[in-house]
C-alpha cells in the first residue's frame, strides 16, 4: 500500500492534546488519524469517545464517600426499591 502525506491545519492546542492522547493509548498520532479515516469510510459516520480523567475535586468527593462508607456514615439501608424511593422522596 502506497503511503501519501495529508497536510491540514489544526489549532496547536488540539494537535498537542491529540498527541498526548495517542501517546497514552500507545500509538502514534498518524495511526489514530488513519484508524478514524478508515472507520469513516467503512461506516460513513464517525463517533468520538474519550474517557476523561477525574478532576481533583471529584477524586476528593470519591475519597470522602469511601471514608463515609468505611465509617458507616451517611448510609441508609432499605429492604426494597419502594422503601428506597420513599426514603429519597423524604429528603
């Protein structure tokens, strides 16, 4: 298969972030772009998914929830769905 070069303009920040993401995935940016182009041709559509990293704020909240769980704080036990929904409605 003959390789060709495609030149296109993209914001510097976009390129740098895409390169970082490709590196996290362990592939060169060109492989990522080639994969997306092949998928576009095959399906005539495209979908982008990236699992964002948690923010420090969210990590702190999850730590707090885990600490509460271990300490038995802020936990309500219910026997069934109706009881759980009634409890939530009462809050």
